[in-house]
């Protein structure tokens, strides 16, 4: 089991959720409308720095991670506007039983 941490522009939340559903990830946490900065600058939800970032964290079984990352990469490569998507895989040392 790994923790998948995904950041992307908030307007793509529904499309990212569809990718999670396709990969049978039923439980995840979504932090919507976060402030952040990416390769195009700051996104603080203001007139000066428009836009916001969304963060999704999900526990993904080891055997499903390759397909999940492949689907996220396909989404990112689909349009120039998706290029801000980032995904980080972190080890999980312990889970609450």
C-alpha cells in the first residue's frame, strides 16, 4: 500500500475523481481550493493571483499503482492545460488496524 499525493488545478477535480473511480479507489481525501504555486506562478484565488490548487490523497494498493500513474500521466499529457498535475507516491509505514 502506498499514499498517492496528487496536486492539480481545481477545475479538474471531477476528471481526477473519474480516474480514481476507474482505478477502484473508493476512499480518498480532497483538499479543494488550496493556495499554491506551480510552473506558471502563484494561484491564491485572488485577482492578482487567480486560480487555486486542489490536493487529493489516496491509499493505493501496490499492484494498482502502475495503472493509476499511467492514467494520471495520460490525463496530464492530453492537454497543455493539464500540465500542472503532479503525483507523488509515498510509502506507508503503518496503518491503523
